[in-house]
């Protein structure tokens, strides 16, 4: 870190350099400096996959600093355009890992809406929403969500049997 802090000029303003330095700060447990450098990196990167990775790391650093709302806003940047289903899935998983259930459900609903032409994906996302609702002891909501998912899948399909079992458990 001490050596890299001496770098000047064009190299010091490269987002990849900020990413490297931010990662090192994070590994050293210096989360304030990590967040500062990863913010710079996030602003400068253009590749969506790289931006998603940096947003995850930045959100985690902000969370360690106790800045939960800022972390959530940072993670939301992973799915900025709202049409990338895989980015939305990553965002939902981050929210679930940090037990931000309302945000996770909202994100998974966005996936259902964006997957109008993919009943299988809708089913899986509705199942995940139902699981969260069941975890939160929202049994009536979970049952309704599982029933909606069941309406999208044919009997005999493995997902139908799985959803039926979950529906029964919600009652």
C-alpha cells in the first residue's frame, strides 16, 4: 500500500489502479480507505461485470463501516438498467445474504416482471419470494406466492412437486 500510494500521473488516475488499491485496503481491514478507492474505481469502470464486482466489494466495505443505506444504494448500481436479469439475481442474493428481506423481495419481483417470456425463471423467483415470506412467518403471503408459481408450471414437473410441498408447509 505504501508503495502504491507513491504512484503519480496517469497511472494513479486509472480506475484499475484504484480497484487494486481499494482491494488491498479491504484486505488490510482499512474499510474507509477501501470504500474511497472502490468508489473511484466504480465511477471510472465501464465493463458491467467489473462494475458489478466493484459494487459488491464497495457495498461490503460500506456495510462494515455501518453505512447500511449507502451499501444498499451501491448494490443497486449492479442492476442499474433494470433489464439484466442476471444482475438483478446477483442483487437479490446480496440483499438476502444481508437479510434485507424487503429489498430482496422487491428485486425478485423485478425479475419476475422482466421474465414475462420465461415461465421457469418466474417460477424460481416466485419460489424464492415465497421462501423469504415463509422465513418471515408471512404464511398467507407465502401461500399466495407459491400458488401463483404453481399456476406457471405443469404437474409432473420437478418444480411443481417442490412448490406443492412448500405450499403445504406454508399452511
